[in-house]
């Protein structure tokens, strides 16, 4: 799917495709290949032309991303240590699992916020959070902050590209300043929530394996009976 395909859709179709792609990309492991950035930037460009509502696009993307994260956390909790060994998990390149595992070891549930802005990682981080024992209540502030910032960035980029010829010269610096304020505000909110939220899950026992153990190693199940 490209920007031309999105432009050919009626307004209701644009909202539906945006919601479906953003939701499925995170909610289901096979959705890792979906071109969410293309759909979001293309939708933003349509909003600049008046074909669709910018506010409705932002709300749609935020709700779809947050719902996808919630389902991914639940899926991760259901699979637990069998996550990487599941049928869908085995189809994900090992380098992606290794990268998200390192990110989660360093940042804990906060990795859900960071991973939202990185292709592939936004599909894996909420799922790993669930597999590591984190409940959605613990993940929710990071997921919400990531969904809001990512939606604004991707769709806003498309909107600015579509409206570039008609914007005053001061508009770009103003957007940069607003983006910095948004980032700082999000960071502060996440830190405040983190201070009062439940403690992160304890590390794996010595000699044990974490939720992303490779198939065939200690702590990893064989092919999971329950796949996504």
C-alpha cells in the first residue's frame, strides 16, 4: 500500500485502513510487516488537503495503537517464556528479538514507549513486557505516551508535507519547539507515573532464562501449544 492507494479511498475508508493497520501491526506478531508509517504519513497529507479531519486521524491512530498494545501485553502474558518459541515468534528474525530483549533489560516497561517509535520494536516490546510478568496497568502510561507521540509525529509529518507550500515561514520552528515541549512533558509524566507505579518484575533466577530464550535453550518451551 502506498500514498496513492490511500488517496483513492473515501474518508471513511481512510479512517478504517488507518485503524486496522495501526492496530494489527502491534496486536498480532504477523502484523510486524505492515507499513504503518506509510499509511499514517499518507493520511496526514490527505488531511492537509481537507479530504479528512486531522483531529479524527490523530484520535483514530491513538486509540488503535493503545488497543494494539493492550492486546499485545495480554498475548505476551499468556505465552510467557514460550513467546519466542511460538509459531509466530519463530518467524521473527533473531536480531529483532535480541534487540528488543536488550532494550527491555535496560529500560523495563519503559521500553514500550521507546519501542513505539522504532519499526519492528513497537510490535515486540509490549508483548515482551507481558511475557516478563508486567500487567497492563504497569505498561499503560508508557503505551499511552508512545501512542500519542508517535501518532502526532507520523501524521503530523504527513500534514506538514502536504501543507508545505501554504505555511508561513515561522511555522516549522514553531512545530519543532512544540515537539520538544511535547517530548519533555511526556518524559516528566512518565517519570511521575513510574515513581508511584508497581515495581517491575524481578529478574530471572540465576541459570534460568528470560522470556526471550531462544528455542531449544533452558527455559524455552518447544513449539508452543498456544500461538497467536
